[in-house]
C-alpha cells in the first residue's frame, strides 16, 4: 500500500514548513523588516529603466533565427542598394519614408475638385518642408532615381490632365506605371479606365544613407507636425504614417502600464479588504488583506529592480507581469488566511503559525515549483520579448513566494498577537469579548470582539465557508448532480475542441499601438482602401544558372509561371529582367541562346534599362543570382498573410529548375507565424511535464497527481477554444499571455487535490466536501479579486492589455470552475485514497467478524 503513495518528499517538507512557521511566529519583526530593506535597496534599479527599455520591433517581436532574416542577408549581399537609382520594390528593408492616405469626406470622387485640389495643396506644403535652418529642402533629403526625387506619379497624371488612365497599370512615357498602391476604392469601366476613386496614398521616400540620417529624422518630425494640424482640409480626411511611427509609438508607451498597475492594485486591495471584513472587531482581517496585496507589490519592485540593475532589457510585454504576480500573491494570501482560521485561537502564535505553514505553504510551494521552471524555460524562446518577459516573471514569482512566507507571514504573526491580546483591529486597544448591558448599543457594535467557535477552538467559519460545507459540497456529491457535471464537462470539452479547430493566427503590428494613434488610423484605412494590392514579392534565383540555356531557361520560366497562377497573385503585374532582355534580343535580332552573345549584350541592355541592373548579380561570365517581382492581391488580414507565405514557400519547394527564395521586408514579421504554434505547444508540454513531476513528488497520491496534470490540458483546451469564440487570434502577444496564464490552471486544481488527499475524512465524498469547505471561499476570493483587479485593463486603449485581460479572465474563470466543480467530482470517481483511508476500510471489515 505504501508504494501507492508518493509523499516521500511532502512529509519532510511539511515538517520543515511547520518549523519555519513557528520561527516566523516567534520572531516576526526580523522577517517583516528584512524584505522591506531588500526592496528599498533593489528599487534603485528603476533609475536605469529608461536605459533598459528596448522595444525594437524587429529585434523583440520576430524570431531570432527567422528564415526571412537569412533571405534578407542574401538579398543585401547580392543586390546592394544603388542610391542613385531608387526603386521601391527593390528595397530589402522598409526604407526611410513618410506616407499619407487622403479620403474624400463626402464620399465623392477624390480625383475631382475640390478634394484633389486639397491634396495638391497639402503636397506642396510637404515639399516645402525644410530642415537645418531652412538650408535643406525635400529635394536635398529625398531618395533619387536618375537625379530626380522619387515622385508620386498619380499627382503628375491627374495634375497634367492626362485622360484614359487605366488601373492598376497605366502606360506612361516609355513604360508602364503601377497605380495599385496609389489609388484605393477604384471603380473602372470595361477597358480598365478609372472612373472614380475613394482614396489616394502618397509616399515621400528619403535618402537612407548614414550621412543623411539626421536630416531625414528632422524632416520626418516636421512632416508629422504638419500632418497633425488639420487646418485647410475641408474636403479630405488625412491619415499619416512614417517609417519611424511604429517604433516611436511603442517607445512612447512602454511604461504606460504602470498607472494601470496602480489602479489594478487599488481595485485588488478594495476587493480583498471587502472579502476579508469581519463583524468581529478582533478577528477582522482587513489589514491582512492590505499587506497581502502589498506583498505582491514588494515582489514586483524587488524583482524588476534587480533585473534592471543587472541590465536585462525592459520590453513593453514585461508591463503585463505585475498583473500576473498580483494574481499569484492574492491566491497565496487567501490560502494562508484560510489555514490560519482553522487553527486554535487559544494556542500560542508560533504554534498557530506552524500549523498554518504546514498546510498552506506546502500548497503554494506546489504552484511555485511549477511556475518558476516554466518561465525559466521560456527564456530559451525564439522571441527576445518572450525571453525578457519570462525572466522578469520568473524572478517576480520567486520574490513573491519568499515574501509571502516571510513578510506576509510576519504580518500575520503580528496580527495574531493583536488577536491574542483581544485588541481592536483599528485602534489596537483591548476590547471585551462579550457585549455588556452597561455599555451603549454603539459601543457593543463597534468595540466588541474576539469570539470563536467553542466546539472546535477555531475562528467562527464565514457564511461562505458554511455554504460550501453545508449546502454546495453535499449537493455536488449527489449522484444525479455528478451526472449533470459530467454532461456539462463533455459539452465544455466539445465546445473547446470546436474552438481549437477554428483558432485564427496572425497579428496586426499596429495592435501594439494605442487605439487613437495615427499609426492605428493609417493602417485601418490602408486595409480598408488598399487591400486590392498587397506587397510586391521578390522571387530570387539563388546560385549560378545558365540563363542562355534554352531548356533551363524554359524550366525557370515554368516555375515563375507557377507563381503567377496562384490565386493571390496578379499575373498581369509582373517585372522580369529576363523577359525584357529576351524581348530586347528579338528586337536586336540577337541569338541569346549563345552564352557569349547573352553575356556580352547585358551591359548595353542595362544602360537602356538601368533598374534591371539591380536585379542581376553578375561576376565575369557567371550570373550568381537574379530576381523577379510578382504582385500580390486581395490580402486583407493577417491570416491571409500566413496562408500566402505558406503557399509561396510550397511553390518554391516544387521548382526543380533552380534554388528559389521569396522575400519581402514584411516577411521578417510573418516568420513569427511558423514559430508561435510550435512554441505554444512546447510551452504547454513543458508545463504539463513539470506539473506531473512536482505533483507526484508533493501530492501524496499518484492518481490525484495525474488528475491535476490532466486539468492543465483541459483548461488549455478551454482557453484556446474560447479565445476563438472571443475573437482572439494566436500571435506572439497572445502566446506570451496564454503561456503566462496557463500557470494559473495548476493553482486551483492543485490546491483542491492536495486538500482532498490530506483530508482525514474516510469517504471520498466527505473528503471532497472537506476540501471545498476549506478552499472553496479562498479560491473564489483569489479568482474574483484578481479578475476585478485586472478588469481595468479591459478599458485600456492598448490591444496588448486588452488581450491580457481577456485571456486572464478566461483562465481564472475556467480554472475556478475546474477547481470547484469538475475536480471534486472526478476526484471522488478516482481512487485517490490515502493509507489512512485504507486502514479505516480494513478496520470496518475486521469489525464485522
């Protein structure tokens, strides 16, 4: 029978915690003051907060070893910029630019007056922006091609009264121009001639050379100031954006979570105080609640200060960590208070503290031992933002655990001494324990306390605890109620699985910005009016290829044709140096199947078409790499970007003619989609494995340990499924929050299971009622106080904080339902009996003979 139990570690640990509790109860001042001094010294790390901020979008929110970063390195090496021949499609990064979208206010054709006249006037003001004491204008800082600034061709076409403009390509001069990215909401006739348009997008590209960096930065600042002023725009609504906008937006809001953090703590304190109020003025736990919340605050200050001291980057995602620590701290506090109330009030404080620590600290140790390894493993994530978050959070959990058993425990002991002296919770004056007829009614109401349950010697149970013991628990244990619970659980599981099968992936990077930010407004209008044509994609031929070989050339062209057949590619919008060269050869009557003829005629071809020279990497008589361009269409949301990238890579893999790569600078961010699901599955797997090991070591029954571990999978499925129903996509942000919150799924189930196994009641049903009587109210207190605290995030203007609230809410509610409804039923159905139970059964059998 002993082999069925796995409490070889829990028993000595319980005894150790009992001694620790007794020591804290004997010398509380030391355990109270030392954490305060440590926090005070570590808080100096916040001086370095500004220096440690690191919210570089690419570095923090994309996989460190993303394949598109390797492709970009290849493009940079083989197709370096020609600063004198600027080409938007040939950029291997986003470039240095400003952009605006103008939409007609009255819904009329924006290409007609007076809306278009407003655009022309605004364009003139932009071109008049000067920097460096007005010595440098746009013409000095702009990106140039053939000695002229890169211009907005649509203004030239409409301003020049050109007629018969076709969409998306229009023949202009000696070639064609692409208007898909310049006009939005376009209506054309049968000949593709533009009849009307709803929006115009203008770009102002700047010189990206290092020597012009400072001037470009100042010009962009002046552009932003000009566009922020909405004067003289009676007929158009303008949104603007620059290449620095996303980064500036995130940098400016890194510490915006701190005010929310303070409001959250105020809400948590208020709720905790209300839930800990007692009519007995000696047994009142109001100050215990306040210091319980303060314990979480000290843990956050200490851990953040320490990591800021040692130089760990502070990323915007780290701002979510304090809310998690608050939840853990509140849960620990209510468990500690519940066990304290079960001790004998007439026992010395050290003995009461020893009993409290023996039960409560053992329970919170189980959850701490699962949370900390999980977050330290997260330090190995592919996302640097996740690494920083996990490091801050794991360190905070350690401090929260240590401060709970020292600082908070010490305050409980001091509060226990006050109770032992029968002193008032507010005035600390001694008060009578019984009402007196000689005193006024007001005195008897406000200045009497110290009563307790004479039968058990413990504090009187709260009505909520009696509810779980006398009503909820016995009702839940009835066979027909259990049947309903099982049915409800199966329905929950089915709904969860359905949601999991329909979960969406993808993040809009402007979700990192505030709702009222110019970044958000610009991107929403961009999606609304310019979704018809997405990014231009480079198709890169990697390695040497005999382009003069007709068969190999045909095979390569067949591969390119496969790309053009894709449903999200416009086959008519296509740029190919090779096709243009072959047409050039036909005009000149050249035999381009001959190697020498092919190579010797490339220079005059490039002189005639200089942009194509940037698409071919030729050294001597070998072409080491070349590239072509295809145009995407109808990419309206992030999930379609994921699908696009998958299909492009699949098409690359099918090409046998050459080794191909596909690239656009936005792919750097799309790489996260391959990693997010794998990382989430890995994280859940790690949490499950760690929980199984810890519970087997510390929960004295292997079946109960397995049930606790299974509850992780159950809650994980539920949270994932209901995320879909609540319109939450799986991305790098929600992955962080999801991984964080899943740690909470352990807490409630682990607490209930440990109390179930530790109960001395003989029958499983009685054990379940006993566990619910002890932990039902503390679990509700911990869950609701945390939800109330973080509910302030639901009103945040930041997507990151709102996602945190939604997922946190789901985890707390689903976790609470598992702990209070599903787990008690499944524990009684299992064989989670202890040695004491088996001995009791043997005694019953022997008594029959």
